[in-house]
C-alpha cells in the first residue's frame, strides 16, 4: 500500500497539470533576462515539440485507430516525455552558475526522477511499456538538443535560481493531486477532425 502511494505521488508530479505551469514559469524566468532570452525561446520550442508530438501521436489513434502492427501502442506517454524534458532541463538551468560537475549531477538526478515517474506510469497501468519507452526517448532527444544549445549561455546569466526553485515547488504544491484533462481535450479535437460520433479508445493497456 505504501509503495502504491509512492507510485501515485510520482505520477502526479509528472502530470501535465504540474509540468505545464512549471514549464511556463521556466520560460518566463528565462526571457526576463537578456542573457538567457534566446534560451527561453529555445525552451518554448522544446516544450511545443514534446507536447505536440505526444498530442499528435494520440490524435492519430483516436481519429484513425491506426497503431504499429503487433505493438500495444496508441500514443506517446505524456508523463514520460514531459518529465524527461522538464526535470533534467530544469536541473541544469537552476544550477547554471555552478561547476560543470555539479550541473551534470543535477541533470542526472533530474533524469532519475523522470525515469521513476515513467516507471510509475507503467506500473499504474496508465500506459503500456512501449508508450513509456518511446515517450521517454522523445523527451530525452528534445532535452538533449535544448541543453546542447543552451548549456554555455546559461553559465553567464544572472539567474535567481533560488527563486526559481521556490516557484517550481509552489507550482507543484498547488497542482499536486490533480490531473490535466488531456484525454478529454484530445478526444474533443479528434471528434471535430474526424466527424465521427465516437473515437477509438483503449480501456486497458494490458501487461
């Protein structure tokens, strides 16, 4: 029972209702300074790429029912994709003024948290294993490009990292326990696009 609560807690902090406001906060923080403004715009592109990829992969199944033959896959795991984008990137940014070794450790811890969140999504049967793995790979790929483009620029920026950490923690506190209504929103969009009266859904991701 205690472990189940841990999985649920991890799932909550990987939910869009937590990560989307945190991502917006991170964007506002980056563009507030001239030195990191470009990084802020790259961050916005990264968020749209990850969230858009997840949404499009799910809409494809909802509209057409198509999925890779032999795969238990109906769309990328948003929990995995967003977590692998946000947590390593946020860890690198808030430690931007510190030594490279510390930043690398912070990124590693962020990736470890993202991995735990992804495992929780699979353990709680919210997603199949293929959806979690592919979502994690998508988020990791975009995060890697973002960090490669911004790693050096952030070092010279006057970032108020302590305030940023406080902002992220407050966002998590107020959003924790809630779930982003992504399935309802995407379901409505799928109905409008397809013109159907019902959309394809999977009730159980299986083992």
